[in-house]
């Protein structure tokens, strides 16, 4: 009887703990192998403060202007979702140059079998379609075959997975073209505009179909799909063999950098966005 009373006493706590575990699954366990969080807070809205010499914050900018316009990046206190500052990005449409304006954290070491959660808040102004706009890239540059070199465009030399706004109705999707995979599409939720939107992207990494891919927008799960999410040596060998090229993916494949912002803007219009409250966690 006492045992039953004890069970009845602890049961609600077990249930509560169980629920919390589900809700916290995107954030992962408290002990991570790697954790980087940045809310773009500064003293004087100075970009330099985001790149301290001790590497505790961001590593570099990726800034590629189209031929006839200059992209912009700055710290602003006019819009933010956390603290008092956020990153403001203006990316003009691509012409002969693929337009890019984003911020990068490098020096990561994320491998097959790792679980990684990336989270960021975005505010994208305007109502123009955002077709093929890329928001977050996770990339492996060191895995490219140095003997193949750059004959296939610098764009393709860092294989990886990306978050891309797809279709005429602006659905955020998981794009896998750089690892020769199809896009993991959703048509449940149009990307909200002119308001802060929380994007959470969680994966268990694998170079085969056991990889897990989950995407939530403002807490609503829109993708939960098993699929390859790391470059696969045989897939690369086969794809390049069609061109008569002997391609050897360098091992071990490791995602070593993450980029957030307008990581590429192939849209027809000028994109103004704000980014805040970034986290990448690996466990
Ligand atoms: Ca902030």
C-alpha cells in the first residue's frame, strides 16, 4: 500500500519531467559538446565588437556584392528579439554575381552521429516573394577533393545543407543540393513577414538515409524526415564520374562552419532582414 501511495505521489512528477523533456528536445541536453550563442549585443552598435580577437564571438563576414549594388550589414537597436541589439542585413538581388551578406562562425567540428540544433530569430521586411533566399548554411569546406580544385565554381566547394525559402508562397525548406540530395519540402506554413520568427533546425547527422531532420517555425513542426544530411563519398564519386572526374571526398567529413543571414539572395528583389538570438548546439 505504501508503495502504491509512493507511486501516486511521484507519478505526476514523472509525467511533468517527461513533458519537459519533449519540449526541451530542440535545445538538447544541458551538457553539450559544443555551444555557441550570440545575440549581437554591443556597446555602441559597432560591428567590430562581434569579432573579438579571442574568437569567443563571430569569425568573419561573407560579403559578395552584385555587380551594381553594395550589400549592407550593421548592428541595430531599432529592431531586436533579445537584449537591445540585432543584426541588420540588406542584400540586393543577384546579377552576374550571386549576392550574399551574412555572418559566419567557423572552427566547428561536427561529425556524423552528432546531434546539432541551430536556432535563430529572423524578421524579414516587405511582401515581395523570397524565392530561393538562403538563410542558414552548415558547410564542410575541408572535405572537398583538393585535386579537383575550383573548376566547378567556388559556390560548390563547400558541400553542406541549408535552409532555403522555396516556392512562390515562401515555404522554408531544408535544401540539400550541395550534397546531391533533394530538398526536404513543406507546404504547411508560409514564412511570416514583418514580424520576428523563431526558426529551429535540428539534425542527427548521417551520410545515409538514417539522418534525422527536423524544422520548426515559431514552435510549429513543419519538417520531420529521415534523410542524408552529410556529404556521402560514394554519392560524390558517382556524380563526378558522370563528368569523367575521379572525386575523393576527404575524410572524416566534418561540418566546420555555419553562416546566418542572406547566405545567398537569388530573389528578384532587395531583401532587408534582421537576425537575433542565434544558437548552435552540438551533442
Ligand atoms: Ca540581441
